[in-house]
C-alpha cells in the first residue's frame, strides 16, 4: 500500500506528458496558431482534444487492473495471515489477472462492447468465477491427491524385485518394512527395510541398519542405483533420540555390523544431543522426515 501513492503520481506525470504532447502535435497544425518569431502561441484546446476517449480509458484500465491485482494479492499472498488453502492458490493469481486483461481487450476491440460489459464482465468471467471454482474444488482435489496410490503390500512386492533388497533380506530375513510418500500426489515413493538389534555397551542402546529404496509409482518399479544404506546407534529419551551415525556398510559386507563399538563412538553418543524424534516405532529415515508411513 505504501507504493500506491507513488504509482498514482507516476501515472499522473505520464498523463500530463502525453497530454502536452497531444496539445503540441494538434496545435502545430492549427491554422489559428499565432507565430511570434521563435515563439508560437496556440489557441486554447478543448478537454476532449487534450484527453481523447482512448486516453481516458487508458487511465481507467491502468487503475482498474492494478486494483484487481492488488486485491487478489492481498487476499491470496498476505504472509501475515495464517496458513490456509488460499496460500496454495496464490500461484494462480497472475494467470487470473492476465486472463482478465486479455478478455477485456477482446470484448472492447473485437466485439466493441461497452466499459461495464468489458471490464466488469471480464472480471466476473476471468477472475470471480475461476476463484469460486478453485475454492470449491481445492479440498476435493487435495483429498484425492492425498489418497493412497498403492498399498503397503503392493509397494513391498515391487521392492522385493530389487537386487539390493534381495541381498539385504538374505542377511536379514526378519527385517521390518516401511513405506511412505506413496500417495497420488507423489511420483516417487520410498520403502525402508529395517534390521534392529540391542547393544550391550549401554542400557537401552539400539543399533539400526536400514536399506532405503525408491519406487516409481507410475511404472511400479524401483529406481535402480538409488538405494541408500544407513547405519547408526541411538538412545531414546521420551519423545526424542540421540543418534550417532556409523560408517555405512556395503551390501556384501553386512555381516560386519556385529563389530564391537569403540570408546570414541560411545563417548560421542554420551555427549550427543537429543535432536532427533523418537525412533521407538520407526527408523531414522522415516522419523526424521516426519512422514506418514505404513508397514507390511
């Protein structure tokens, strides 16, 4: 809003420049002009001459479209308002305004409609109606996008076809399975296989080794070469956990995860902050992303 007075002054200045240009151009060919040496005196020009209808409408169009855009920006792009679905519709604002401009120009130039029909009608058809439709459809569209595209069992069956998963399960046949990001809105889902065991070095100390696999939800196949192995120890304290990551293991060296922990690693765990969420129910790759997951 602070820029609005500056904008008005700029428009007025441009308007005066154009009107003086029109006056000079029209007066130069006026036979009533009196020449006094290098000075030429023009007769007074009428207001329609200084401000022809197209020039007046140009002022109207500038202020009208600016006001429409400002009102939409205030409604959909105000960061001081609480997060809502209006924020999600903010990227559509430029499209609505551009459609309004194009439709208004077509109604005026092509169909020769009046100001009210062109501007008010164009606003109604290109801005008001699309906004009402978007607000009506958004919750339904979001509900559809949030729905599950494939079940956890289907995702597990797809992941089991991956060679890395087969090798992982050959070492850990009892590994637990998690899947997330498998809704309609996602193109790639994520599967995590978890093997967990207790360590004797500390009370409540647990060690995890996980295999993360990505799934192309459209083609229903894993993305080869995107497998990630994570290896870490952790202690859970209420709703938080302290985690120390261990050197990642290769698929062919998974049996080495029974190696004893050195004193440096244990000291690092003792001084670690509880900056991770609780890993009691889900492994680190799932819990750290705060993902909504399923198991199978």
